[in-house]
C-alpha cells in the first residue's frame, strides 16, 4: 500500500499545528505497515518554504529550521519528478476544481496516477476533490 502526502502533513510532524496529532498518527501507522509515501518534487520546495515562513513569523532560529528540514528530508518521502503526463493531469485537475494555479493539482494527479490515497490538511482542496473521488482525505479526519 502507498500514500501521497502534501507538504502540510509533513510540516505538521515537526511544527505544532491543529492537525499535528493526526499527522503523527498517520505517519506512525504508515511506518508500522511499511507503506511507501510519495509526493511530487514540489513537496521539497513547499516544506522548505513552510519552514522559512515559520522562521519569519515565529522567530525560529535557522539552526532549528535546519534540524526540522533535515528531519523532513529523512522521512523517506519518495519524490516523483514531473512528466508531461502528470503535468497534463494536474492541469486537468486544476480546471476541474476551478483552481487558478495547479500546485495542489499535482498531488492529485500523482495520487490518481499511482492509484493511491492522497492526504492533506487543506480543507478546501480535500472537500472539493473529495466530492468527486473517494481517495482524497483530510488529516483532521484522524484523531
């Protein structure tokens, strides 16, 4: 079994959020079951940006952000490079959901291509995509 995760799930493993407990429960379950976890390449950019944002907002020192980044990069998330097929499918998902940009749609395209579940903390994304398919889940569904 495999999963696709977006950056907000991973970041919740190292920074406190309202859905950190759910993210931890999921990650521990997947680890115990030896599940593969995938994300599009943009995941690395998004987790780095989230940590930089936390530095800016909270004053988190660089040293702490670096430790968090190292932790996230050691999680074993398998990053999938873009392909024309995935980009086209992401473009289609963005259109289908009425999104102005296609970043989030790349996660959906990857999950659909792999035939696996997709997990996110993005309520709007999960609700709009989840209204169309059963394999999109919100982290806050997990207690």
